[in-house]
C-alpha cells in the first residue's frame, strides 16, 4: 500500500457540522441514517441533534412518527474564532445558498 492510499483519521469539520449538513440535505433524516453517513453512533447523533436544538440552530417538530427539522441560518457559529460568521456561511460551503438570516423550513 502506498502512502497516498491511507485515509486520514481526521477531518476539517466536526461531527456537529456533518450532522447539520445531513439535516440541511434531508430535514426528515433519521438518526440511524445520519449516523451511517457521518460514521458515528446513533446515540452520538441524538446527542448532537439535542445540542443543536438547545443552541437554537435546529427546530424539531413531530411529523407523524418522525422528526422534522428546520435550520436557523442566522445563528452565529460558537467558537470565538468563528463567531463572526453564521450557520448560513458554513452551510453555503456545501451547495445550496441558505436564505440570509432566516429559517429554512423543510422541503
């Protein structure tokens, strides 16, 4: 195996960011599906979803037996080096440009 074939064990984004990207892509995503995509346990996803909801980045509503999430793009990022940026700035890196300062309701 060549040195270039080794996958690094770290990433530039946190699991919180990865979960948020998954929710932006699918507001009805199940914790099990997010866990598979991110590569963490379902329990970790549930904890992250709770933390993002408590901080106000996500709003959770029941839709039948499933949760439906909406994202508040105006919330500032939490780290002091990033707090001058909003969630919208982070998620804009992954495609769809969020509405400035607003909450995108699920599709």
